[in-house]
C-alpha cells in the first residue's frame, strides 16, 4: 500500500487583526469544519504560486505577497497532509467564496470558538500567539 502525502498551500489571510475563514462543504474531506482557504499544489508549482492560484479561484482576491508561517504534517488515517501555511497580508479585493462556501472575518481572539480540522490546532496557536488573543 502506498502512502501519498497531499501537499497543500494554506493562507492565513489577515487584515486588521482579523482572519478570513471559510467553512468546508459537507461532502469534502473534513467536511463542515472551518479552514484557512487554500488547496493542493499542482505539479511544478511552488507553494506561493499554488496559494496565489487557489485564493484567486476560491475567493477572487489577488495576492501580492505571502510569507511562510509554519508547516504542519498530519495523518488523518484516510489521508496524509502537509499544510504549507503562509501569511497573506498584501492582497487586492474583498474575499468572497466563489464555491458557495460560508466565509467570514474572525478576530484572532475568536478563533478558539471555531471547529477546525485536527491539523489546524498548531496553526491557530501560532496565529493567536502572533496577533494576541485579546
Ligand atoms: N485548504 C485547507 N485544507 C486543509 C486545512 N486543514 C486541513 O487539514 N486541510 C486538508 O488539506 C487537504 C487539501 O485541502 P483542499 O482544500 O485542496 O482539499 P479539497 O479536497 O477540498 O480540494 P478539492 O475538492 O479541490 O479536491 C484536505 O484534505 C483538507 O482536509 C485548512 O485549514 N485549509
Ligand atoms: Mg480548497
């Protein structure tokens, strides 16, 4: 049996201490959980290129710059993921889900109230540590 790890570009989109979250569709992996928008890297793409493409496709924003935050590897049993997480602070446009997903700006202090996939615990900790929880 082969173990395939999915490489995912994930964006922590930040503006004025708030983070833009989307809620995964019920039928998706980790369905109904809240997430930081992003998606799978395609062949030949850098993570930054994948992030620019995904955030354009999913949210119709134009990302001008991003910077690495952390990498999280997680085994869900049915799927192994490597989340390559970047801050996204320079972008144009107002994010709105192009895929009909629920989306909202959330204060760093409110992130703990959201139900994320297990792999996201470390991401939330880092974001709250960076932005403060008050
Ligand atoms: N985008 C995103 N994916 C995450 C997060 N946390 C996490 O475990 N993942 C996992 O990373 C994997 C890849 O994300 P994705 O958005 O491309 O996955 P998907 O299956 O919805 O993509 P697809 O429907 O376009 O094929 C999924 O298995 C998802 O459960 C997160 O915060 N953001
Ligand atoms: Mg996605």
